[in-house]
């Protein structure tokens, strides 16, 4: 069973584990130079343009958080992953 880490949700951990599993198996090679998105531990989209992918994920999964990561091309340096919180959290933070 997964343990909660302060500041991270179990859904984030589930999505991050799915990414790591693909990374370990070599399945990410097909997505080099693209941003990929995971929701509920499943790869749900890929796009070269991060903003386009974020819009697609929010449109398809408006009530879910997502894990989005850029898959490096050969020779590129790593960027940190992006976490999109549940929309309800964003609304509460703005109040």
C-alpha cells in the first residue's frame, strides 16, 4: 500500500509510479521530445506543446489531477515535472 507523502496526494504518487514504470521498461522512447500526461495511473495524452496537452487534459478530465512530464530527447537536460492540482483547490486558493 502506498503511503501519503506530505504535500503530495496518492493520485500524484499513482501517476508518478506509472511514469516511472514506463521509464524503467523503455516505453518512453516513443515519446521523446513530447510532453506526456497521466491521470489515475494511465497515460492519457502526449503532445509536443505543453499548453496544448494541459488544455486537453483539463477538458477531458476536469475533476481530476494530472501528472505531466516532458520526455527528453537525446542530449537534452531534465526539466522538473508539473503537477496540476484539482480545480477545486485552485478556486479555494483564489478566495
